[in-house]
C-alpha cells in the first residue's frame, strides 16, 4: 500500500439486539490524524447515503469517506437497522421499536466501535451528518460524556424548521401548479393533525394516491414511534446546548432544504455561539453533489434521478468547506 491509498474493512456491532453493519475507511500508510462517524439521512438511506427508493449506487458518503482518508481522517459509516442489505432479517427485531432512542443506540455503538478499532489517542472524533442525521448526532452529543463526545460536528443538508414543516413545504412546492391545491393541503394538514395527536391519519379519499401513501407510511408499524417523535422535532431548539465547534453546510442547489430559510433559522439559534460556522456552496445539492443546472430548472424527479448517478461528483465547494473547516478547527 502506498501513500494516497485508502483501505476499507467491514465492522459490526449490536444495538437493541440488532446487528449493525458498517464500513471503516482509513488512510493507507498516512498517519491518521482524526476520526469521523457518518450519520445518514432519513428513510432507508444506507451507509453510502444511497436508498432503494432512488436509482444509482454512487453514494456521497463513500466518496466523502475516501476523500477524508486521503487527508488522514479515518471514518466509519453504517447502515441503520432499517436500511442496507440486512433490513429484511432485521425487521422482526425492530418493528415497533424504531425511535429517537434506537437511533441513539446505533450511533453510540458506532462511536464505541470506531474508538475501539482505531484508538483515540487524543485525536478528535467528528460527526459528519446529512439531513435527518443531524438530529441524531445532536441528540447523541447532548447526552454523551467524556471522550465519547464528538470534538466537532459537521451538519449538512440540515433542517432549520421542524421536519413536518419541511415536508409540508416540499409537498406544496411539488403541487403548487395543481388545480385544487388549497383543498389538498387542507386535507393533508387535517390528516397530519390527527397523526401528531396520536390518532390514525385517515387520509381523505380525494387526496392524490401518492399523498395518501405518504401519510399512511407515517403510521406504518416499522416507523413508529419514531415518525411521531420526528415530525415536530425542531433542531434549532436543541443547538444551544452544544459547546463544541459546529459547521452547518447547506447547498444553494438543495431543493429539499432551503439554504436561506433553514440557514437563517439555524444561524439565529446559534447567534450567541462563537463556535458555529456556516457555509452555503453555490452549486451543491442536498447530498453534496455538484449540480450545474440553475435552481429554477430543478425538480424532484430530475434531482432524485441524479443524486447517485454514476457520473455524479462531489461538489468541490462543499468538499472544500468541509475539509477547510476541519483543517482550521483541528489542524494536523
């Protein structure tokens, strides 16, 4: 193995009697100067930040892990218990148990596994998250102690509103040109109100089938009680409890999270902290890939088809923001 190479190995640990599988990517013969744990976004997003709901396998997390390894940073990324190739064998074990605490157990196991395998030796350990993953990393950090706390957190594609508000804005943006959109959103809001109060969603029959499917998915036993916990979760309300350095990164080509709306909310939440940094790369999308098209030409179908396409590449501005922040906050 020569300088510039990276190595990868499979790792496994248990959370709530479920085997969690991950990939450790580390520098070749280069000295490892820092460690990082990747935390994936929502739904069945796997360790590489790919999903069976989206085409392609060129996941951003794998690309980021390799780039960090070339810079002397070892990282561990993992499949949540409801994602990856082992999901079918895991379903009987986690049905009805997915919650904020189950995500916390997965992440705590990843931190312990990485520290045990690599040894910390005073090296910083960072969290690098995407989308919903930020919520779990912050939740972990607020409860962690001693050398199992992250030395810093990198939160990308991160919501500054409640998850429910973000989901509603995405639905409204996709359907804004449809006739009867006002009635559709009225029935949607009523179903969500029932859901958050603990009742059945009971979507109105007049709603489009895709919206009814979305609403029913919220109360799928595999998603509860987590989906109810998540829907009203507001990350800005929890950020003030953090004392470690923090980087928030939202691409200006992100059509899921609004860099202006969500970014401003997060900046306001951290206005009294000298440890928070913010970056808004001009051409990065939600998963930190380079997007050449203007924002006004992007739509959900196009974006989802290109997130993990074979020819998609990490956005240089996003990558430089991440590595530059690490170098400035945790110099070799």
